[in-house]
């Protein structure tokens, strides 16, 4: 009979019996199988209300939206919203293009208005210049309150190249138009106090026998400006203005018809 006891320093651990090793795994296996059957059965059973709701929500995503009209409408609205976003992007581009065109048109119209205003301003300035030029180039009578006496032609056996305008001593003597004084002083040829003016067109006037001169050589004069006072100086037969007209500074011509051609009637 084998020994069942051991006497020594160490006692070997008792080995479990075979029957006990078999029982434990079987029990665990039985429990696991049973749990699996329960789980399988639960999966096969009818879904809970919460699960059904979740299924309904997930169905439209998978394409099954026919079961719930409200969810189908929501999905359609969502898809419509996506299309509307694309449409809005197109509308935005249209608005931008339209705004650009409008801005360009507005700028063009504004430029046209500005150009028209500038042209009108330039035309007005040109008209003013022309009016000023016409005023500067007008011709006037040399004296007021006069009487025509000796005219242009031969007198006492010699040429009298002037028109005499009898007037009281001290009558204002005027420049005929715009010009420059080329002589102002005493004449040694019998003209007394004598003034010559070259006008804008080259014509030169001689006005003699004055009592006093008001201008000097180089002075610029305007139409009607007083340049002297009439008198009876030099070789004179009485108070008067001796008027000669020399076109382009050349030979004297009859003053009466020349002034008439320039709008002045003596």
C-alpha cells in the first residue's frame, strides 16, 4: 500500500482531483452558452420603442425614407437647402457683375457730365475772351462835340492829309482803339503838342495841336482812353484836333471813310 504521508522539511502540494477540474469548465461553459442564447434571443426579439426610433432616423440616410413622411420631408428640405446655396452663390456672382456694370456705367455717365461741363466752361471762357478781344479792338471817335472843318485834300496849294475837328480848347482827345504810344511831345513840323498811337492792327493815328498831353512813349492805351486835351498849338488857325490815319504806318488816307468802314461815323 503506498505511503500517503511525507515527513520532511517540505510537504508537496496536493494535486486537485480530475473530477474537480472537469466540473468547473463545464459550469462556465454552460453559463456562457446560456448567456449567448439569451443574447441571441434578445436580438431576435421585437425592438424596443427607442431602438425603433433610432432605426427610423437612420433609414433616410440609407435611402429608406418612405416609412416616415416627416423624416422624408425633412430630408428633402435639407437637400433643397443645398441647392439653394448653389443658387445663392450664382445670385451673388450676378449681383457682383451687375454692380460692377452699374458702377462702370455711373462712372462713364459722370465722366460725360464732367466733360460736358468742362466743354461748356471752355466755351464760356472762349466767349469771354472773344468779347474782351472785340471790346479791345473796337474803334471810337477821337473827340466829342466837334464840327468838321478842313478835310482831306489840297488846301492853299498843298496837301492837307487830315480831317480837322473844331472843338473848344481843353476837350478830351481819345485813343481810337487799343494800341501803344509811339510819339508824345512837341513837334518841330508845326503840329504843336502831338501824339502818335500805333493800334493793334498796325494803323497809326496822328492827333495834333493839343494843349496838353497825358501819355508818354511806350504807354498802352485802350479804346476811348483820354490821351490829350485839344488846343491851338503849332501852326493852327483855331482850336481843333488835326486827325491823320496811316494804315500800317504808311501813307495817310482820308479819315472819314476809313473810320466809317470801322464803324465810326464822323
